[in-house]
C-alpha cells in the first residue's frame, strides 16, 4: 500500500506464486513532519510551505495526481529534502512513471538512508516491476531492520522470500503476520507449508 510521508507501497498480495496486488493508505503524521522539516531547513515562509503542502495533499486525496505531482515538484525545487523526493516519487508511481519513481526513492535514500518507506517502496518496485528479487530483498530487509514491528513489511519480505524459494524464512515471517492478524497471511502460510512438505517428500 502506498503511504506514510504520503503514500507507501506496503502490501504485496499474490496471484499464484508471486505478489501482484498493490493497495494504498494515507497518513497525515509524516506530512506534518515534512512541513516542519521544510520550515526548519529552508528560508521559505512558513505560510508558503504549509499552503503548498496542504494543496498537494488535497489534490492527491481528490485523485488529482498530476496536479499533486506538479505541486510536489514545486516543493522539491524549493527544498530538495528526503521527503520531498519521496513525495514526488509517490506521484510519479501513481502516474505509471516507474523509472522516475525509482529514481526519486533512490535519491530519498541518498539524503536519508534510514527512510523506511523509501526502502519498502523500492523493495516492492524492484520485485513487481523490475523482477529483481535480490534488490527487493536488500531493501525490504533494511526496512524490517528499521521498523521491526511493521507487519506489512514482514508480509512483503515473506512474499519475496517465498518467490525466491527461501521457504523457511518465508514461513517464519508469515507465522508472525498471522499472529498480528494480517489479512490472508494464513493462506500464504498454508501455501508455504505445502511447498515445504512437497520438498521434504521429494528428498
């Protein structure tokens, strides 16, 4: 699902053997943090920053993604922070500009290597769009280290482990997701257990 500074790709669902479904969520908490960072780190008048950010947020909520993209680009030009790059990347992704989104989230990490949502999004995009399981694991494992209690990150990482045949690791994470009540985690866990059983019988 997309969302935290704005949106985050957070849940990978599976069609057959690999994740394929993206969902979205919104959180105002990080938007407020973003406003504060812009105020503290630049000479832009507080009212201008608040107005631009609220405008972009409203446009995104109303489904006007291109307008939100333009607004966030303006914020980025005024203050190239980690969150402003991240927000432009979110809009670019929603506009199907996958390579631009990837570039923006990579730039986010150049500024803030511990931006967990950027790691989540990059893990998802590398897996779903670039078919690069190694890079997906790299980013999702980093996200897990940064937010170890985030069950959605666990679910994503487990799904990638599953697709790469790392079944024991996938099972352990899916079990944690089931304990935390993540939707459909029990289905994925049963599938992994079936694969493990089949593997043991083939020995």
